[in-house]
């Protein structure tokens, strides 16, 4: 089967940069609000107001295939697609907030972890740190001519070295004028070969579990994914551009300076 992945023009890439920056700004903005006692719905409402009224953009998740809210907020054992609601956050919770913004028909997609109250168990903190390391090390390998299987080849050993596991059921994806498009980006070792070219845009978004990699979908809402064993999960996500000699992180946040470069060049 032939996989069609768009090669973006310079003008399209600039629009992707704008959408990516807006998505990153949402995660920066919401951070001070992620505190004990707040509900996930209150956080979602704050982000909706910011995206629509301040950024004059569109929250991509709202009504996407029937999804009812603006963002995904996944707490502790929730792997992804946590629907904002009446759940109160507590000190020590680990929370993933996943935001996708549409601006001028282009999508910026990103997520990060927050530790509620700034303190959690050593294992939870290590889980978040390792998940971010998995993302960063995979990003550093991206450049034209590389097989996309490198993502799983890098991420799985890092997770397993720390006695964690990589979720198999959900993956990264191409993103641009569409929310989800080719290529499919697997985070575990695989044979899903695909050679990258400059101008392609996609996400890497590893979901790393403290226990088993196996997951289940909430039968009541049809969306929220939790770990099968009830152990915590963490995820970090960036939208990336393959450049002529490396990779650019389109959803880069200022607090990442010193941890990874926004633009990585390969000789």
C-alpha cells in the first residue's frame, strides 16, 4: 500500500509554525491553573476561552468525531483522551493536557505532563522524566533519509531500561491541513518502514506506562483510555517538521530551552 505524505511548501510551513506556536502557548498559559482542587472542566473552559478569544483560533478536538470537549486531560492511570469534567485534581496527581489548535486551516498538536502541587511519588516523577526523555531522544534522530522505525528503536529501550512499557494501541501521526494523516508513527520496535523527506510534518507522542502496556477504553464514554492494571501513564507530544538537514520542533515551549534545541541540524 502506498503511503501519501504531503510535502509542505514554504508558505504552508510558516502556517504550521504559527499553529504550533499557538498550541504551545496554550500549554504555557494553563500551567499556573493546574493546581489542587481545580476540576478538569474548569481547565478546559479556560483553554477554550484562550484559544477562541485570545488566539482567535479553533480548538480542534471539539466535536472531532463526536468528542465533546476542547482538550484531552488525562489523569494518573488515564493514558489518553481523558474527557474534562467534574473530576477535581489532587496534590501528587500527574496530568497530561493535550491541545490541538487550528489556525488558517493548519493544525498544531502538542501535549505535556503536569505534576499537581509540584510534588508526587518518586516513581511518578521518574515516569514523567523518562517519557520526556523518550520524546527528546527520538526527535534528535529525525532528518531526511531516516526510516521512521528509528522512533520505536529509540523509545522502547529507554522505557524498558527504566522498567516501564510503551503503549502499542495508540501512535503519532502526520498532521498539517488534517488533524490525523499519514504517516503512522509507532513508538515501539516495528517494521512499519517509511523514509522521511524534508517538508513532512508529523507528531511523536510516546505514551509510557508504569506497568503493563495494555490498555482499555471506557465503555461508557467510548473515549477515555486507561491502563489495564490501573498503574499510572505519562505522555509528551510535539509536532515536528523534517528540514533539509534535520528537524524543527513546531510546538516548542520556552521552558524547554537548555533541554533540547528548537531546530536540530545534522551534518
